[in-house]
């Protein structure tokens, strides 16, 4: 038996500190995992969605490309989600612009009546140039976003949006 005996007071103090530390770690671990888990998620080719658009058919005139993400999961709800992009070639580069207006989120159209060679938002007469830059004096506060683009087997794949790098 040891010569250094633990008093009742020390035993209770150690026990309470152990139980308290266990309870605190049980509370903090889920919060820490919630904060760190998105950083550890893998990303890669799965982030790109195939579209029906063949790259050989693209010209310097923007065309509307509609595509669908199948079986998208949102908590316990699965659904198919449809998206649209305006896609054209600029030399060898493929440009894909988001159709969402930066003013109020309406959908822009290419080459509408009275606005040839421009993207036009019918909600509040917002206008954008071909590269997505907003025309000065119109309501939009910034350029159209760009989609990340990948070509595979002659088809166009679109990823997430990013700020416009063309303007």
C-alpha cells in the first residue's frame, strides 16, 4: 500500500473533474466534427455534371444548355434538379455563364428583341455584354457568374459556379 493516501476531498475532486471532463468532451465532439467534416469531404470529377451539348457544335454565339442533376439528396428528400447555362466558344476556350441576373435573380436571355448581342434581364431591364459584364447604367450590380467547364468524350460537363474571370 502506498504511503501517499488520497483524502476523501481529493477523491471527490478527482472524480468530479473526470466526470465533468467526460461531459464536456461529449458536448464538444459533435460540434468539432460538424465544423471539420466539410473540409474532409472529397471533391473531384463527381462535381461535374454531363450535359447533352456536344463541344463540336458550339460556336461563338451563346446557346442555352439545359441539364439535370439526377437523384440529388437534400437530407431525406431525393429529387432531380434542372439547371441552365449559356455556353459559347471564345477561340479554343469554352465559356459557360450562369443565367441568373445579379440584380434580383431573374433569368437572363441572349439576343432578345431590341438587345441583339447582349444578355437581357426582363425583370428590370438589366443588360450584360457577351462575356457577362454588366452594362453601366443598368440595375445589375455585378457580372454574371461562370460555370467550371470540363470536356470529356466530346461532351460538355459543367461544375459549380465561380465569380466571372472574363471581366
